[in-house]
């Protein structure tokens, strides 16, 4: 037995040593190594390998376009039968002066990635060896061509085994690969003897990219050694790139990489983006229109879309409880003077508009201060969720008759109009708006994306149109006595209806606690439930001793105790849940893992870029727990068996971008599509340059199946 173990260990050491020797080779100026991202491959599943080159100090090797002089690194593969190798994925280069020349390449070290696809008929338990001849030109004062033969043995298994030693270098290299979906818009024109780029940022980018340099894919297009001047314009940046005097004619299209000093998606983000644009004779002065603007055309279309979207909001599940109560208010007011009914309708409309103005103003101010926020941003705050849950819980207790506040909260008339009646109508409008923010109705997404890319005055006009659309049905009912004639007369049935609405309020509270669980976890929900228990006790005290049937002293004491209990419990809960940042990270990770096990991958820009670079179709679901429209779409369409089968047959990777808590990467991705709200559904085809398909806010299985049929 001991002898067998010795033989086994000896063979293992022999295999490892030979693998190490075969994997790497050293020349006079470069140490090259063929490294795998995995140590075991799976039949039929693509994987990545890298040519790692450590270059001697002050020497350099070359990018795909070497510049004025030089030669790009090349890999000539000798693969087992059935294997195929993709193109080299090049990290962005640096400009390297060499005598009077300007070269494009790498100093110190570089990792060049290549995707390898094995056949599906490999036998798990065996091994394969990849062979490659790597050749390059390495330069300092002189240039020396070098080449080495490399081998890479790999085990074949039933599951992928990650090569932990190279996980970080592969990730670092992918961060240096040019991105294709930065959100920036680029146009180019030949002006005199220069190629001029107009580079316009998406509206969510506030950081300057710093210095910018263009590296073309083709040789003899630009004057590589000339200074590339960057100037700021009204809506972006202009890059002046002198053309090469040795060029053969003027190109009609230019492709290459734009490299920024600070990053394209904020300081510290990806520094390079790939572009391919036609070259015009002049620059379009109106260039840079946002994606939302392209979709809706003009301010007038934006106003119309916002108005129609506001009307549709009344049909969304978030607004149903408040909508029902407002209708109940019209029932109560049916027998009153029509002018009073109209006045209540106008006050309700004012409540809707004022709350939209406050939300829009806060959103615009925070974004101007550098915050990356979107529609429904307040629901990303656990503290706001707690306050809203307490408010709606009190609302429900009032409807159940635990305590009475007349009409001061609901706008449900109890007699002649009074100041508190009007306050009730105003608060009804505010409440309707607040609970409507989790929903994005059809037409709203484009309108809101357009609004936040415009000056403040135009933005507020679009939000006003949204509020007017939402309030329109109530204005029509309030201003048309003929419509109110069909409403039943007030009676005892109203108490039953009123109490039934209380259950809708409690259902809304349960939903808010579900959202809170996704943000801060079960401990936060426990704190909120404890606060609601204290709030219910305060409501009971108010209903028992705070009525007009009690003495003034008793009534005042009851109201004081109730106020202390309600405000104190709310304060306690807010203090405990905080902003949810730490807990949210754990909760988000849990949700992400759950999503991955259910066939969905958690969103990251790097994941999407990698999948697209691999030529895989991708579907992204931008969603949030507090977005009821998102949950309805998930139930009706995304979880449909036929849709799931179609995703699988097309080989689509499904990615979930959960915006329940604040996530700047998701906010940036939304803004790149001219949106600042969820839901948003994006389908990328297999081609890395294929234009994505943006689906409507309300999904059906047929819509998704039609979109899938259109991609490669």
C-alpha cells in the first residue's frame, strides 16, 4: 500500500513539474506563460486562457495596432481535435514614444485573454493539452523578434474548477478591456486635416473623464505622435485627432478605442471604450440627444407621454387602496353641493401636484449634488419604508374604526365641508402620489428619462403633466355632476366598504415589510413589527379615551399619549434600521445567490460585458422589491413556462439587476438607456455589436417570445 502511494505521489509530482515547465518560457527580455482561468474544463463549455507576459524594465511589446513601428503579439494555436480558439481580447494600450515614433503597446506586464471552446464529446476524467506558439516584437533602443512554444495541460471534469491563483489577474485584465455600453455617445467628422470626435456623456455622469486619447484599430489613419487636444463643449467634450499625412484616402468609418484618464462611468471606473462610427463632413450641432429623447422625440411628446402615464397610474396596483377611498369620498359627497364637490376635487389635485413637485425637486437637487438616483428613490431608504408603513397602518386602523379622526386623513366626508375636510382631500392626493412611486406605467419610463436630462424648468413641467394625468379622473368626477348621479346614495353599506378598504391598507403594509426585509433583513422587519405594535396601542388609546364623549382633560391626555407612542415608535424604528447600508449588502448577496440558483445571475457591468464579449445573448431584468409592476411582470410573463423554455433554447443568460436598495451601477445602467425608473427589460442578441431590444414596462409572454425570435 505504501509503495502504491509513493508511485502515485511521484507520478503526480512529475505531472505537476512538467506542467509548470511546459506552461512558461523565458527569452532574453520576456517571460511568457500560458495560464488558465480554470484548472478543470467541462465538455462543450467555453473557458478562458491567457498569455501572460512579464517584460523587462524599459522594454515594451505591442498592441493589435503597433503604431508607427512594431509588430503585434500573435498566438498560433495547435489545439486538440474539436477545439477552437477565439480572437485575442486586448487590454487598452498606452502610448509609448520610441525615437521619433509613437508606438502603442504594453510595458512591465500584460495578460492577453483568449476564449477556448472544447467539443461536447470529451470524456470526464481524462486530460487534454493545448499547444501554442507565441511570437512578439520586444523593443527598447533596438527591436528583437522573439517566439516561444507553450503547452497547457488541462483536466476534464464534470464541473468547472476555478484557478484561484489567477482569478484576480483575469478580473483586473477584464477591467482594462474596452467596454461597449458606457452610455457615452460619439460622432466623428473630418474637418480640415483632423479627425474631430464629439463625445457626449450620459446625463448621470458628473465626473470629468480627464485627458482622452484615441487609439485606432487600423494603421496609417491618424498622426500617432501628434498631440490630441481635448476641449469641453456645452454638452460634452471634443477631441481633435490630426490625420496621418501618409494615409491613402480618407476613411468613411473609424474604429478603435477611446481611453480616458479618470474613467468613463465616474472616477475609478473603466477607462476604455470601443467605438465604431461613420465619419461625416461636419458635426451635428444637435448631437447628444438622450436615449429617452430619441424615443419620444420632443418636449411635447414627453408631456403627452407623462400625462397618459399619469392616467394609467390609477390602474396600477399600488394606487388601488387610495383610489378606492377617494371613490368612497365621492360617494359620501354625492348629495352635497356640486361646488363643494368640485372644490374637494381641486384640492385633491393640488395635493397630487404638490407632492409630485416635492419629489421631483428633491430628486433634481440630489442629482445636481452628484447623487445617482431615479424615480422611486425614496423607497430605497429603509427609514422611509418604515414611516410609510406606520402611516398606512394608522390609515387602516382608522378605517377599521379603532379610532376616528373625522376626515382629516382620508377626505371621506362626514357632513358639511370644513377646513379639515379640505385637508383630508389634500392629504389623499399626497398619499396617492407617495404610494404610486413604486409603479411605472406604460409611457412613463421614457418621459421620466427625458425629464431628468432636461433643464429644471422643463423637468418640472413634465412632472406636472404626470400629476395632472393622475388627477384627471378625479377632476372629471368632481366637475361633472351628471357622473355622480350614478353613484349610490350614502348608507350603512359605506361602513362595510370602508372597513374592507382597511384590509387593502394592511395588505400594503405587509408588502412594505417584504420590501424592508430585502433591504435590512429579518431584524429590521422585527423592529418594524414592534413599532407597529406600539402604534396600534397608541391608536387604541386614542379611540378609547380621545373621543368627544370624554372630558377635555381625558381627551387631551389620550391624544398626548397616543402621539408620544406613535412618534416615539417611529423614531425608534428609524434609528434602528438606519440607512440599511450594512444589512443591505448581506441581504443583497442573499437575494443574488437565490436568484442565481433560480437560473438568474446577479447584475454587474463586468458580467454583462464579459457575456457580450463571449457572444452570448443576455436578458436583463431591472427590478425592485418595492416595484409592484415588476412583481406582476415576473408572475405573468418572466416565470411563464413557455418563456423560460424559450430562454433556455436560445441560450440566453438571464441577469437580474435588483434596485431595491441604492446601487450606483444599476442607476448608471438605467441612465444609459435613458431611464431612471424600473421596470426596464433589455435583451441583447448574440452579436457583441448588436443593438439591444428594449421591451415595454408591462410584459406578456407573447412580447418576450417575439423579442427572442428577433435575436441571433
